[in-house]
C-alpha cells in the first residue's frame, strides 16, 4: 500500500482529515500521515468521543492487516506510539475494550517483549 493509498483510505473514512493528509508535504510520507491520524485519534480520546475512537482503531486495524512491512513499521512506530497511551490501568483498559484484537496485540507487543 502506497502513501497515496493510505491517505485516500484515511480520508474516505475521516473526510475531515482530507486537507491535512493531502497537503503536499504529507503525500510523500506515510509516517507523517500516520502521525496526523494519531493526533486525530488522541483528540477523539481527549474529548470522550468513544465512537470516533473505536472507528479510528478499526481503521488502524484494517490498515495493519493489509500492510506490507514498511506500513506495519509505520503503524507500530508512529501511530501506536503516537497515541501516547501511558500504560496506566485506565488507558490499558480502554485500549483493551476498544481496539480490535489484532491491533491490541500490536499495541501490547513492545510491552511484553522487553528483556528484564
């Protein structure tokens, strides 16, 4: 999946992101696009818009399932990290409730794979 396809998919799901994701400086970088998407997801979390948050997680899960290695790395390193879920009990509980299983496994992987 190319960065243009990623931007198109995200704007199809979230039309309010169209101007940001199709800006010239964004089109060439899936990392910037996913950072923008993470910021949008954080705003949904901060404002208590749980249906939008659930939709964000579903779209991220869909991207992750169709991703090549490059996009998988971008999702793990930019989107999931950019959510700024601090690992607190409340954030972990919310993630477990709202994230699809595949996305939640990717979210938990760095935390469960650390050496002592």
